[in-house]
C-alpha cells in the first residue's frame, strides 16, 4: 500500500511518528516520508536516526494552514498525530489546546481535501469517550470533524477515519517513563487511586493497527482495538519489583476507569474479530455498508447497552506480560 507513495505524519517527531517511520522503512519502499512538527531539536535528533533518501523534515505547526498546505502537496496518505495531550497543561492553557486539537484538525482536513490526499487517519484517545477534561473534549470534537469530513469531499476520493486507543506503553509523557525516572531516586511510586484501571497498548501494536486500518477503512469509521486492561497498582508493583507504593489522591480531570466505547455508542458499534468500529452518527452522501470493510472482514452489531471500559474488560494484562512488553 505504501510503496512509491508519499506519507505525511503530523507530530511526526513524537513517539508514534518515530515508530511509524521505522516500520514504514522496514516493510515498504515509500517515495517520501514527510515529518511535520514544530520542534526543531526533535527534528534534528530524529534526522540522526532516520536519514534515508526518502525522508523529509518539515518544520511547521498544524495551526499554520499555509505552511501545512505546502507540506501536504502531492501527499497520498496522512497520519494526524499532532496534539496537545497533557491533561493538566490543557486545563491551564485552554485556548492553546483548542487551537491545536480542534482548529489544527480543521486545517489538516481542509488541506487534505485541497491537495487530493487519498486517505487520512487521525489518532484519538480513550479520553474522547464521555470526556471530563478539556483534552478529551477537544479530541472528541476532532473525532467528529474527521468523521464529518467525509461529507465535504464531494466526488473526490479523499477519505477520513479515526483510530482510538488507550495508554501507550513507554510513549513520551506516559506513566511508564515517568515511573522509570522516579525509580532512579525514589522507592515509592505514586498511585492516585488503588481502584484505577487503564487500557494498555504498545507503540508497535498501535502502529500495526493504524497500518491495517488504512487497508480496512472506507471513510467515517472510528476504529477501536481490542486490547488488555491493567490495574495501576499492578503496573506500579511490576515496575518497582513489589516495592510499596503511595496513594496520593485522584487528580482533577482524571477518571478511575477509561472508556473507549460508551453505552450511547452501542447501537452503532460493530464488533470484528480483533477490533470494534463505531459507525458515524450522520448519513453520508456516499452509501457505505460498514458491516463489511474494504478487505472483506465482517462485523456484527453489539448489543444494546454494550460498553467497552477498562474495568469491565474481558482481557487483562499480567505483570509478567507487562514486563515483556516493556522490554
């Protein structure tokens, strides 16, 4: 799919962008991989690792439509990974979060349509389901924009979809590197609540899921992988090798458990073997039958009232499996 193609990754110097780039270079022969990010230092560091002839490093912000539109020229596929992601920083800087996560999404959509991009997948988060913080609310708005964009394309072939998943093990800003840093000088890891659970996925699993969904997508889907949950106490004990942890109290904007599919979404959610698809709430001009995807996989509607939450998940990650994935 990606051989001889031009691929743009917004926020491409982040954890996902680097792993996606590594995977593309190992499995395909792309014509260009365009890394779009506003951080000059991260560009420099990434260029030391990925310096193949197909690599292009484009400094720019998704909030700058003119610059983004230049980067999008002749692009076939886009992965929109750029976002403000830290909950507390978004709460303190609300307009910056809105400008990046909502208006940035709008600019990616408009530029992709203008440039005739074939397929775009936007990365979302479990925090977009029933959001209680600004970060989650802006990502929900972004999801809605990308889904609705399929009604803006007219007769063009451009299609948009969303991938929503949980906490990525070891990604920048996640709990794992934070705990690893703390363990170098502190015996006790902080736990906000002993009941807390989270969905967990590795970077490579996230990348593989996105690649698969470029083949699956017809436009308008929110793809949700079936991934394990883990109690945060178990995660802390696994990382600290059973050293005691300290309970510090739940933080503002933080949930005890995360949801990726809510009860309200159940009537438009399809279950496939290894993932779910949340169908659009709106009718598209193009008639799409989402129960059979573009590669022939067949899904079935979930039952009324179904929800996919980290505390009621059927699959749980053991300490041993977590340590293996951490390595």
